[in-house]
């Protein structure tokens, strides 16, 4: 089949019918080139409702396969050994870095493409079946151990009660470790978002001005120890609108000072406090959905977060409440 015919629009994906050049239809057959079959697969993915970005990523992976085996190679002639050789080339011989996440996605693309060819009866056997799916576990975030968290809070409280009393360190880190709010959310907290006289106890409201992010808004309880430090903080610094009227970098320096005073080897950060807070709730037996809501994340985001909390609980030596 000529290249010009291979690139004609693919109006039908039924492989059992002969190619009808008169109607301008190019059908995917065992002898079809990899390039033409990938084009057809892309159309099938779009028709099934996949996003444009997903289609581009998947078909782009298969076009990279085409660069290795030849874009004009008939799909029926591509064997398992070709695919394994391609993966080896991509990892060790291509000369372009390939992250574990990208490598895993390309295996997914290869397996999905050839599975589609079998399901549409273009191929009888699937050459990608023997290739194991690669699972990539993203790196775990750094968290504080229970002992380190105690040291951090003790150090922050020492700043508050020292000769040059400063309630700001405890007000910041105590809030982060108890509520798990993100840096951006912390910076947007206004005094009006804190209600110390709520019938449910002291409450922090996390607000979003962007309507599309209103689902992230939530109500978080505040610890009594934090409220005491907060009152001292208000008396000392007298903020007018925002709770912390300083730059993000200034607050990051403040966390670094607390970490240094606590004798940490780790770099104390907003993100570390957020993950430590979530892990503390997780190990205390809080329901998964309540942790998700407290963090202000979607159910889809929770899949990865929950998996990481499972792994952190094992790796960081946090004792469960039952233990």
C-alpha cells in the first residue's frame, strides 16, 4: 500500500472489509503501516472521549516506536522482541533522559495500542502481552517523625516564652501542623477567617476568591494551645487584615529558624508540615474522606495522597493509635 493511501482519512476501523479506494476509505489491516494504525488509534481514542492531551501523549509514544522499528513497518510484523528492543534502546541507547514515569507511560501506550489492534481483530496475537506493566511509585514526601514534631513545637514555644518573647513562630508552625493548610492558603488567611467563639469551638475558615476553586473551601478546628499563642501574637504584632502580613520567603525563613532551633537535620517547610499533619491524622484513625476534606483535595487527588500516607506510615515509624 502506498504512503499516500496510508495517510488518507480513516472513516472506518473495521478490518474485515477490503479497502475501498473509490470511497476514500483507508482500513486498518494486518498489513497496514504502524503510522497509519497509530493515526486510526488516535481517532478511536478521541471518539471514546479521551482528552486531546491524552491522545497526543499516547500516539506520540507510538510514533517514537515508529522511529525505532520504522513508521512504514506493517503492524503484523512487529514482534515482542521488537518492542523489548525498543524499550532497551529508549532507556540506554537513545541518549535522551527517560524518567521512570515517562517509561511507565510508554509501556502503557504500547500495551493499549496493541490491545486495541487485537480487540478490533486487526491482529490475532498481542506482541505486547509478555511485556510487564511498569508501576512507578513517586518519591515519598519528607515528614517529621513524632519526636521531631514534638521538638519543633517545643522550640517554637521556647521562642514564645523566652526573654525576647516572640509568639509568631508557634502561631505559624502550630497552625500548619494542626490544620495541614498549604502555603498559599496560609498566606491568604484573614483575621476574619478565624472564629474563636464558634459554638463548635475555635474555627478557621479556608476561603477561595476563585469560584472554580470554591470546592476547596472548608472549616477547620483550631487547637486550644494554638489559640493561646494566637492571642499573644495578636497583642504583639497587631495585624490588621491578613494573619501573616509578610512575604512567603520571610515565613519560610521563620520555619527554617524553628527547624534549626529544634536541631532538625531536615529542612522544615510548609509542605513538610502539611504532610506531617495528614500523616498524624491518618495514624490517629481519622477516616480517609475526612482527611481528604481537611486537606481540601479531590477524590482523584486522594488516590495518590492516600497511597503515600500508607507508605509513609510504614517507612517513618509512626505508631498507630491501636498500638
